[in-house]
C-alpha cells in the first residue's frame, strides 16, 4: 500500500548550505525507513511433531507430540528488509548557497521530471543585492575586488535598468520561439504568456522588478527559465555596473518552480513517507493539468513557426 502511493512529484524546501545530493540521500533514507516500518512481521504457524517426555507408569519416556511452531523464514532478521533501495530524482537543481523550492520525483515520477523539464516552465526567485562592492564570485562572501559609491543610485534608475533587461530578454524569447508575432494566433499566445522556446536556450528573463530598495540593499523578484543560480548572481553584478557602481548578491531563493510554490515545499521535519505521500496526491492534479496544457500549446506553437502574417 505504501509503495503504490509513492509515484509522482513533490517539493521540498532546501535550506542554504545544504548540497542537493545530501538532501536527496536523506529523503531516500527516510522513505526506505517508512516503507520497511510499514509492514509488520506476523509469524505464521505450522504443526510439527516434537519429542517430549511423558510419564507413564512412573517411567519417563519420549514421545511425539503435535505442537504449533512459528515459521521464521519470513522474519526480517532472516530474509532481510523488504525494501533496500528507492530512487528519488531531482528536478531543477539548487546550488549549495541557494535555498527554496526543489522538486523531486519518486517511482514513475522520475519520468514526469523529464516531461516537466521539456515543458520549459518558468521559475520565480527573490534575489537580494548589496550595492557598493564587487567580489570574484559575485557573492558577499567572495574575495573583495573593489569598493564603490552608491549615493547616486535611486529606485527609479534601478527600475529603468530592470525594464531594459526584461525587454531584451522578451525579444530573445520570441526569437527562440521562432514565431512571427504579426500573426493573430502568435500575438494572442504572447499576450497570454504561453510562448515557450523550441529548444534549450541561454537564460531567459520573463519578468523582473524591484520589491524593496533601501540602499545599499535591494530585493528583486525574477521570473525566468534555463537559469542557474550563479547566472542570477552575475546579473546582480552586471546591474551594479549599469548603475555605474558595483553590487554583490547576498541571497538567491526560489519561490516557485513550475506549478510548485513555497506552500507545497515540505520542511525538513516533513521529509517522511506519510508527508510525501500526501504531498504527491495534493499536487498531482496540478501537474497533470499543466502538462496537458503544454501538450496543447506545443503543437499549436510549432504549427505557427514560420507562418506568414495574415
């Protein structure tokens, strides 16, 4: 019963400082623990004729007596554990310094991870930046390269830079989708945000805005695809340069991965079989609906590729 409900996708919250491989191994161990604890050993009995002493006429003699004896051939100490391995797959990974939503798959869910990857779904991040210095790895923990002033930077100037970034990436998205936006169908897809690249592309930003601006600190919200966390840190560095200053990234946190949000992400205390089973059942309808939508939109987009304007 336990294994039959362990096929699908679920999300966990990865804290900063934890390697995704260690997280996966921990989840696998917890699932094995839950699966093996679920089936309790109840020994069956069979009848054996055993020698036992009897007293007849004041003489002790051995005779065969029918006795119920437990069958131990199925005991865990004899046959071993029922489950010795379970494969947990990892979706879009997070590096050690990053935190947030990490999607995992178990059982038949490993194939769904491939389907999700091929759907080119967007992800949301909150990214914190710090103005006034540059480092060799774009983080505040890296080797300091330079210090700069930032008194001249305003939220309006930052917002203008972000608008330019979003505009250039939206043009790149249209280019990689190979669509002619002069057609009515393609234009409607673009308005609804349904355009997807036809293949693997460089990082694409579909939306970016400033949530907080309190110099030297600022907080960005970014929607993107095909990113890495290091590319997001580099972008903070480049934003600092565009503002004629410098900036480092102090935090990268994924708040959404496709249909999975922070509300779906299981905390470390919830990485047990029961919680994972409930999470799989909860998100399964959303995953199925999103994949069906992608299967519908994909052929439509491919049919519009290279189509002349009407």
